[in-house]
C-alpha cells in the first residue's frame, strides 16, 4: 500500500517529527507539547529521560549496532531474530 500525494507528504512530515523527537537531547516535553499546539513554560521538565540523563550514564552502542547490522546482512535476512541472536551470542547450535 503506497501512499501518494498529500497523504505521502503528511506521512513524511510525521516521520520527520518523530525522528526529531527521538534524536533530541533537550527536554522531550517541549516538542511533544509543541506537536499538540501547546507551549511548555520551562526549559526542562525534570522528568523525561533527557532531563534525568547525565553524561556519566550515557553509553555508546555504535559497535554493537554495527555488529547486529552486519550479522543480519551476512545472513541475507533469511533467518528470524532468534537465529540472529544465537549467532551474535556465539551459539554453536544448528
């Protein structure tokens, strides 16, 4: 089911909004309220993951993500998630 015209534009706008929300390092309440046409009076809510996050508890999972993508690519996407997990864990099961 492929979207066309205005429906596609709206879907792309929603996807763009979602990506901005996911990738922001700022308070998540601000873009969420903005999406619904409201303003948040503060710079931080003090309750979302970004407001509660500190640099000391941020971890980089880039290497793990790359290994996962390489594994899926090498398996040519012909196996389910259980098989991919088994390969990544080093399982000898066949």
